[in-house]
C-alpha cells in the first residue's frame, strides 16, 4: 500500500480564514494531495492522503510554517487515493453541534486512553459506553454493549441525550466516535446536562484500533472517504453490505465514479444516481 492517509483535528483560535484557505489549498495541490480540510474560527479538522514524503512535507508546513499547535495525526495506508479531489472548506464549526456555549478550547471532559478503556472492559467495570456517531455508523460496527441514540445528525445529539434515563447521570460514561472530534463537544455537553462522571475516548475508535486491535469490537468502522470502512487492523475492508439492497459487494470492484461514502453496490448506486438526475430534470 503506497498511499498514506492522515486524519487529525485541533481546537484553537484561527483568523483570516479566507487567506488561510488559499495557503492550505495551494500547498496541498502542489504536493499532489487529496482530501478535505475544514477550518473555522475554533480550529481545524483534516483528512488527507498522498505519498508519504508529500504528507510529511505538508505536516511540516502546518506545524512549522503556519505554526499550528502540535496535534496527533492518525495514520493508515491504502493502495489508491480514497479521496477524489482536494478541498478546503470554511465552516462555522469544525464539527457541527450548534451550541456556542460548548467550546472545547475553554472546557473539556477528561480523556480516557485506549489502553485504559481496554483495562476497564477487561475488568468488567460498570460504566456506559456511548457511541456518539450516527445510527448507520453504529450499525456497521461498534464496541460490544455500546449504546447509540439513533441519531441522523450530530447537531441533534444534545436533544437525544435528554432521552437517557435520569439514573444514568450517576453512572460513569465514556463517549467515543471515529477519531475523537465529536466527543470534544459531546462529553462536555453531557457534563453541562448533569452527568457527573463523563470521559471521552482519546483518539477515538481509530486510536483504539491502533493500540488495542479489535478486542471488544464488532464489525467495521465507517470512515469519511471512499474506502467506506476500515477493519480493526486499520486496513480497508474488502466487502460491504449494500445499504440499499443488502447484498454484499466488493469495494475494489467499484469504478471510480461510484461514491464509496454511500455504501451502495454499483448497481444500486447507478440506479440511485439515475433517479436523482431524472428528478433534477423535472
């Protein structure tokens, strides 16, 4: 596998976003990178891929030339680019919750390391594992015994938390998501709502895979690129169940125009796109 994929985020103050966007995009394009970078006044969230030396040069650009705070990049490898183009987007938030009172730069919940989480699971400790991701991500794979609130959009998470039984506010809670960014807002939000002991899984599921493998995990982990999902070995999965017809299909057999993020087999994807184009024509 020759393409290095990195993902990471950091909450810190950013200014002059339009100028920054042009710098980020120009250097990434010059290095032949593909992926998406989201910038907001509250920080940066990135998922990019390229040749290893190009990725290293871009990291140097971020941390040495732009003087971004040092933050961890989670890494994995793939045979091909999992992104179709290079985008840098300016957004109000790098992860959208819609509550300006929740600011990870000012207040956060304590981290629980991947190794510590595994120790708790080994010990059979009494705590709630809360999957803060969307329902379809949870259905594709999650920790054994984890609870998911059936959400469709993360901005609804604060309202969904209110459906939890009142007695859970006295029980330890560990929130988790793919790479950790959603929990940066989900965990302090739960503290604000009265949950007394809330932790966030440091580095998310991907960090757990890196340090602990697949123990206590079932299924696969959805990722936000055209690989669609990774195994606990951080390798792209070979087959997925089509979200439309339910049949298994080989991801590697999909042509470039098939959108891996939709997790549809080629036949269902082309049918869906044809229907969408037909409706647009009317």
